[in-house]
C-alpha cells in the first residue's frame, strides 16, 4: 500500500512538473553570452538566439530563430549559470548582465563596486527596447548586496525623489556614493515632470510639465483623442506657464529613467478613421529608436470590443517612420502585427520598397517568423529600408501636417471633393 502511494505520488509530481519544463514560454529573443559555472561559455547570435532571462525560469536557447523551423534546443538550469549577457543584434553596444539570485530570480546588474553590487528584479520580466534600453514589467525590486547579504526596495519608480532618497539610504548602509549612482540610474534625482524640451527652431529649454485640466481636455477633445498634441510648460516649478503644441516642440526628454530614457518626439502619424485611411495627424509619440533612415515610435489608441456591452481601453501601437515618408505607419497593435496600411502607402510612394516589404513579411516561407522578429525588435524593418537606400533614392513625400491646420485641411479637402 505504501509503495503504491509513493509510486502514485511520484507520478503526480512528474505530471505536475513535466508541462512546466516542456511548455516554458519563449520570450523576446536576443543575442547572448552565457558564462557557465564550470568555466565554459556559450555564444548565441545569428540563427541561434536566447529567450530573455525571466523570473526563476531555465534559460532557453533556440535554433533557426525567426523561421518556420524555429526550435527550442535546450533548457539551462539557473544553478549552472554564473551570469548571462544579452543584447539586440541591432544595438550590440548596449548589453545587460543578468545573474540568478535564489531569493528573487533572474536580476539585472545595474551597479558594481568593491563594497557592494546592485540589481533590479522584475516580476513581469524584462524587455530590450529597440534602442537598447531595458524595460521592467510589473513589480520591481531594487536590490543591494553587501557581504553576501541582500536588502531590497520595492517599486522604486513609484516613489518621489525625496521618498526614494530616504529609503535607498536605509539599504545602502551609509554608502553615499552608491546612493548617488542609484539616484542617477533610476532617474530619481528630479521630479517626474522635469524635462528638457527642444523647440522646432533648435533652442533647448529645461523646466516642468503641468497636467492641468484645460490642457488635458484640449488633448482629449483634439483631432487624435489619444495622441498627445498639447503640453503646458514652465521653466520654474511654480513659474509662468506656456501652452505648446506639437507644431512648436520637436522633442521632450524626461529624466525619470536613465536605463531606458523616456523621450517623446513630434511626428506626423498615420491615424486612419472610417473612410479616411490616408488621414495624418501630428503629435508626440514615445521614441523607441532613431536612425538617419527613420525611427520607431509607440503611442496608444482606443480599442472597443464586447458587442452589446462594449468596453473601450487604450492599447499600444508601435509604428515606423521612414525618412522622407508622409508619416509613421503602424507595425503592430496590442501585440498583433498589421502592416496593411504601410504596404498600401508604399505601393505609390516607393513601389520597389513595397515589393521588398511584401516579400519579407507576406510571401516568404518564413513570413510568420519575420513578423515575430518585428515584434521582438521592430527596428529590423529599418534595416530593410537601409538596404533599399543602397540602390534607390529616399522616399520624397515629406509631411506637412500641423496640429493647428488638421481641422481646416480636412474641411478644405472635403469641399474639393
């Protein structure tokens, strides 16, 4: 009887554990270098890549990345790894080191010093942004290790600079140099609304954004509804405020995260509405990458679902702007790739580039893998444009959209029809 119970228990444990090992999810794929505790090193790049370290999961290498033959080849137990370094192939100079802390899980090293080491752990995992910045998801913990002992601070980004300074002093054991480095790295030196703005004429000013009711309403009831178009700014915390639009300001840079700097840029965006797929509006979107050939940006739109009882929610959209094009076009929305509007525009603007895009993302045997690559690293589409520019002139359809003229231009075009 006892033997049957033990055997049954082992079978139950195996049944519970096996799906976790076999069905572990693959996250964002990266280039990587794994330093094993036995002194060996594993390299990943090209067709061989590594899923981002996450929580307490085993490391997961894949072969034939972004093809229909993509396969997970192994699982590397955290206990066998000394550290792992990850980076995107398009941004090889921005690399992040992860170590496994048994009390927490995979954590990224943000500061090393003779007296202490500092890490960040994220409950929701990590993601490399196309410009190489590192994002944290869900609950985060700032961890300070000294002499093998760990102290942590929960959700540092939810705290004011004053509160952060008070709490980080408690876990730093009086190391003021460490405190200064952590304040800088985590952007806790200034209030969240402190920014640097670059005007359209090139002048740069530093100051504070104000989220007053009138400016919020002006954005809410603007032509876009969700694309930020107006800001209220003062050079002193309580100084005279001036309202600017995306016609006046080219860039806004926050100082609340120096691991992944937050910047909004003024850009013409393709923002279609019913019966107007070629509608554009100018506004501030989050900058994810910028090159001479173009940029990758993120913004939000309302999505409604639910039939009789519809529910509306803001969902993220990632768009690409190719230098010289009329505006930035959607690549994916809420995690689903959609390039129909981009392809439609390129038919006329750049027919041969249209053919390149269609072949890569629709007609290739590996088109599904290429679309997954686009979600993991949307900057890869800029690589295609740069390849196109080797033998072709840039697109010549520069935007002339202005916030102040949107409504007037629409009325004018409607009359002309």
